[in-house]
C-alpha cells in the first residue's frame, strides 16, 4: 500500500487489509510505504488512528517508511492511492515485471477508472471516514481475490 507520506491513506489500507486477511486466516504479508521520506519513523496521523479504531482496526503501532526498489522483490502487488504515487513508484521500476505489480487501488472496485483515494490530511474527520469507506471496499475485493488465489 503506497501513498505520499505513509501516515494517512496507506497505513489505513494496510490495517484494513491486514484485518480482513487475519479474519480469513490468509498467510500473506502486508505493508505500507510512502513515496516521500517526510514522515519516516512516525506513527500514522492521529486522525487516521482514531478513524481506524472506530472500525476496530488498529494502526497505532505502524511506522512510516519510504518505498524502495526492494519492495518490487518483496511484494506481488503494489497498490497506490493516486496517480502521482503511481508515477513515482513506476519511475523506480527496473523492468516491465516490476511495473506490472503496480495498480491504483480503487481499480479493484471501479475497474480501469484510475480513481484516486483523496488525501484527507488537510480535511476534517469526514474526509478520513470517506477514505476509510473507499479503502474498505477495495480491501474487501483484494482480500477476496487473495482467498481465491490461496485456496
């Protein structure tokens, strides 16, 4: 899961997908990162933590890190939150195989739409709730496809 700073959208997506994977007993590795290093080592934004907790998802112990080329080796799928993140991640790709792993997360719900998950950082609580709803829908589809792949 990748966004700009790894303190709002991507840790929330990580937490939601991890929660869904644990409920299905799926043996998968889930992580998040940012395309920038602005918040490296910091916990998610308090508003993200509070919003997630309202939905029984705990992201409070996550720490921001920057996306690196090594993530292409570590993960089969790289879900990005918006087109800027997509372009930044694809720019690090070493080959076509790396590029094939990168996908706009909302394409899982709205195929080929390339819709962005809005960045709630400068907005109010409703922005964080709207982001949760979008990511929850996408993660539900992703978790379902992971279960079908593993079973």
